[in-house]
C-alpha cells in the first residue's frame, strides 16, 4: 500500500496511470490485457489490469479496473469511473466528499 496523488476524472472510464507510475507502484501491468486506449491526444497503447484495492481516505474498494498507458502519460493518476461509479459523490462547502455505497 502506497499513498499517491490523483485527479478525479469523471470523464475517464477507468482509473488510469502511466507505465512509469505503475512501475513505481510495483504493478505488474504487462501481465494485463493489451488494449488500445482513446485519450485526449488520440489512440495510445495500454494494458487493462485489475487493482487489488484502491483507497481514498476511508473508502476502500477491491478489484478496481485500471488502464496503464505505455510511457509517462498521464502525468497524474486519473481516478476514473471504475472507482467513482462505486461510491457516492457529494460537494460539501466546495469540497468533494466520497462515501462508500452500502
């Protein structure tokens, strides 16, 4: 388990990260399924993987789908809908609050 920074990206289908970040997190992304990914910059090659767990604060989800893009982009991890669709999102005094759906 390692703490990382991320951007909430409601326009992203899945959690997404660069191969560089996956290597830092010791994710064996090359064992994933090779895929072509549509990005803002066009089509890129990536790998579909399943993350054992993703925690944001106290909200921990298991088996979260993610895409690891070849190379150094995106520079930040994108917290996409493979995580966000499984939590409640509310804005409280300008702060995004995520809560587990139970």
